[in-house]
């Protein structure tokens, strides 16, 4: 095909080497071979690798007419002369080497890219890696477009870029410049598109930005830029897209932003100011932007009243996100907006008390965020009928009341529905099989789950996330889970469920998080969970489960990170197989009837060591499917009793490591092997029957924040190494058989004395000095078992004083008549005074 001028094989999935015979197509003007992973420009004969690789790139040298060359994702790591070969093409104007692997970098002595206008080196990798911009790029005086995003370039943006005076498109995003925006950029007067997003830039935006009068698009998002928007931005009369989101910018929105207009009367269309520190009322400045299509100003400090006039000119608006600000919407009951939105998020606005009737006119909505908007109303029937096209609905944290089943004629079909934290009641609503997420937690739904769970058995439900926590649901948990095969996260906690665990829940092969705590479930540990091998979080706490913890828990549930069986009636030994859970971060078996020794194999819980401890603050349950506006993952949360109180942990759960075996009947010594867990944060072994000493190696557990060994029979002295625990904020060893001096440490003496009472300890913080002969005395304190004579004397005094008053009344009848007559008279006076006050 020697007459071929255009050949595009991009994204075809070809693998292997690029055949050199392609060089026979000497009339090619356009050649696209990019976008195919593992496409190699090399030869397998490594005995002459350099020569052959040079030839394998030199096939382009015969293409004198070639103008466009697209080689993205090619592996050129062995083609050492690629740059010299490509620069010899006299007609080459467009070169795309994005995502390529390039060989060792050598700065060329001579360069003759005489015609090159666009160069894309995005996400390229050199072998070995470089962290700077190659200097030869700054010699390409005819460049109109330069793309270097995602190259991990470090240091300031190089000043040599000022030489590229013809640049119209400059993309430097996703690098690590760690500098302010250099003045050299403000001299590129022909720039139309400038992208510096996600590049670790700081400092302020210079007034010199106003020199870039040709700018159509400017993206400075996801940096640490601070200060205010410069007034010179008003000079950018061609600006169509402005993205300043995710920075530290502050102040009010300048009025000139509402007047950005170019000669063709095309106003600003896309304005993104999310997640900054802006204040004031932006609608005073932005209300005239009639061509604005997307306005994202969420997560700022904006405030004020927004009325109909402020929104009247925004006739082109399609995407509107102003959530997380302090706005009040004041519009008439018959207001009809001049825009048609597809995306609406006004979370945390004051919109109620009535359900906003103007939503009815927005028949193109796909995303509706009305969380925490002060609605004290029921959801009208028209809402469900008029918005069947909605994909995401969030009405959480309002005061919405009523029974959903009376307002919804058809099963809910919205992909993601969040109605949590309201006052909804009655039976659970029916779902269609294409709902992916449902959150009805913290409401007053009642009765059984039977109809909700077992009604539609025609085809499998697609639901992945189900949260029905904190309602008044009752009865047994229905055994219909086989029809919900895609469930990833199920939360049924804090209801009134009774009976045994439903066997069909074991069919949930995708299940990763299961919370059924705080119910009235009975029976043994559910054997059906053997099949749920993907579980990472299991919370069966606060129920009436009994029997032994089965050994298969550690064998079958190897992905477990959170195991919470607190406040049940489990008995028997802690199975050694639990130690096979190498990913386990939280183990809570407190308040059961467990006996036997603490397994010494706890040292194998490697996720509680510094080497293997998680650095991700959150634990996620991953969904197999992904639709628009639905979650790919959910954040796992769990109630943990740490630092003496119960708190819900979610956003930092991934950083928590905890073992709580308190309030059981455990025997034996604290195994010294447990001190190998140097990544453990919280350790609670209190209220057991443990004996022996505190392990000497406890000082090696440098991550410990709290230790509770109280109310055991631990003996010996407190190891001096415990003072090495610099993060320790709570230590309780009260009511044991400890003796000797409390070790001196940076914070041990600051703890309350009650944490050491009930022993034979001495020294601060106890008010007992250690005597020279080493003898100590037990100190019970105000909370100990010793007699507190203050309370004894106070009780005696109260009893004596009471009888001094009562005895004469019992003995003398006339005194008794006079006393009660006085009380009647006093009561009559009080009633008369109260009636007079109300009348007045």
C-alpha cells in the first residue's frame, strides 16, 4: 500500500514489536500506532540490541511526508537514537509519545525539529528516571502545544519555557513543582489553554495573569494557591472555563467575573471555585452570567440570602453545586426557575420547611442533593412520578415524615437513594431490581422486613449497599437473601430483630461488611458465614449469641480486618485459628464468657505491627459494579470502645489497631509474645482473672495509646520500660496485686491516681512515698474498697436529723394537725398566686 497517506491503528490492542516494513509506506502523512499497551519497538536479538533497536525506529526515516506520528504507550526503552531519528523528519508537525518508555536521557548537541508544532510527552518514563524537563524542548521555537502532565517533575517550573513564545496550549498538571507560579508564564501572551492543576503549587496569583488576554481555559485546581483572585483577571475577556477549585483562596468573588465577555458574546461557561475559603454572597457577582452552564462553588464560607432575582439570568445553567455553604433560599411558592438542571446539590442550604415545589419543573435532573436543608414535610407523590429519570437522590438529615409506601405508587427505581436521618415511618418501601444503593438508616421504619426482602423473586436484585440501621424493625431477619447476590455492605444494627441468623445470608458471595450489632439475635455463631470469604468487617456485638467461637472463623475469613463480637454470651476458649487473620486490625471480644488463656500466637496478627500496619485512613467495601453517581466503594465504620467511651470510627478506622478482651473469664499470664505487636494502639485486658507479671517487653509496644489491665490478679512490679511509651494517654492497672514504685516517665505521673489504686504501689501520682526500706502500703483512694468516713458520718447525720423532725409528729397528734394545716395553707397561697399571675 505504498500510496497510503493515512494509517490509524491506535487502540487496536496489537502487541509485540513494530515491524520495520511499515517504513515502506513512504507517502504516509498520518500514522497512528498509539494506545496499545505492550507495543514494543525492539528486537528479540539482544546480541546486537543497540543497532537493531536503532533500525527499528529508523523505519520512520523514509517517511519524508509524515506530519502526524502517534506512538503513545510504545516501549522505546531500547531505542537509544529515537530523538535523532525523529528530528530528521522534515514535515513532522505533531508528535505524540505520551505514556511511552524512553531510554536513558542524553541531552542532544544538535536539534533540528524544524516543523514541530505539538509535542505530547505526558506520563513518559525514562530509564533511569529523570525529574526535570529536558532542555531540548525549549529549543522548539515553533511549538504551539506542549503537554508534560504526569511526569513527576520536581523543582520550580523551568524558566526556559519563556522561549516558547508561540505556545497556545500548555499542560503541566500532575507534577511536583513545589513552587509558586513563575513570572515567565505570564509572558506567553498567545496562551489559550493553561493547565497547572495538581502540581503542588503555592503562593498567590500575580496581577500579571491579566497579561494572558487570549486565555480561553485556565486550570489551577488542586494546589495550595492562596490569597485573593487578582483584579487583573477581569482582562481575560475570552475566558470560557476557569477552575480554581481545591486551593486556599479567600475573599469575596470580584464583580468583574460577572462581566467576562469576548467579542463573540460568549460568556464564561464553566466556573469551578469548590473547596476554598471564599466568603460573602457570590450571586451578587455571578448573577449576570447568562451563558454559565456549570457553577460549582461547594465547600466554601459563602453565606447570605438567595432570591429569585439572583438566579433569574442564569438561563443556561445545567450543573449547580453550592453545597456546604450557609445560604438561605427565599423564593415564592409559585417560582419556576429559568434554567433546566441535570445536577443539583444544595446540601446545607436552608430551603424548608416545605418540600421545594420548584423541583417539579426540573424534569432533566439526574443528581439531586437536598441533604440538611431544613425540610419539615412529607415527600409529595408528584416527586416520585416526575423524577423517574433521577439517578442519585439524597434527602438525608432533614425532618421528613410520613409513610413512604403511601406516597410511592411504584417500586423505587432511582439507582442511589439516601433518606437517612429523618422521621419516616411505616413499612419499608419496595425496590425495583436496578437500585444499587439504599440508605434508610436512623428513621422510624417498623414491622418486619419480610415484604421488603422477599417480595420480588423474579430476577436478582442489583443492590450493593443496604443500610437499615437505627430503625424499629422487628421480627426475625427473613431468609430471602439468595435473591440479593450483589450485596457488598449490609447494616441492620440497632433494630429489634430476634431469632437466629438467616442461613441464606451465607449466599452473599460479595459481602464485605456486615453489621447486625445491638439487636436481640440468639443462637450460635452463624455457620453460614463460612461461605462469605470476602468479609473484611463483621460486627455481631450486643446480641444474645452463645456457644463457642468456631475455629473456622480464622481459617475461612482470612480477609477480615474488623471482628467485633462484644457483649454476647460466647464461651469457651479463644481459638488459636484467629491468629491466621493476618489482616486483622480490630479484635473486640469484650463482655462475653470466654475462658482459658490468651493465645500466644497473637504475635502473628501482623497488621498490628509497624511493618504491616495500614497507612490508609479508611477501610472500604468495594462494589463490583459502577454506575454514574453510584459509589464504587463504601467506607466501613464500626463502634469501638476506646479511651473509656464508645465512638463510631469510620474516616480513620484504617489507622486504628485494637485488642479488647475485657470483662471475660480469661486465665493465665499475659503472653509475652503480645509485646511483638509494636503497631497496636489500644489494649484492654481488664476485668478478667489474669495472673503473673506485666511482660517486661511492654516498652517495645511503642504505638500504644491506652492500656487497661485493671481488675485482674496481676502481680509483681510495673516494668520500667513502660515509661518508653511516649504516645500513652491512658494507663489503668488498678485493683491488682502490683507492688513497688511506679516508674518515672514523661506522662505516667500525670495520670489520675485512681488508675493505680487497689495495689501496693507507691510514688507519684499516688500520695504515698516509697519508704527507704522498700515497704509500701495499699492506697484505696476515694474509689477503693477502704471505708470512707466522710460518707459514713454524712449518712448518720442525715438519719439523725430526719428523725428529729419526724419523731415529734409521730408521737404528738396535736403537733401533727398544726403542721399539716400549715402545709395546706401554704399550698393554697401558692395556687392563688399562680392563678393571679396567669390572669395578669
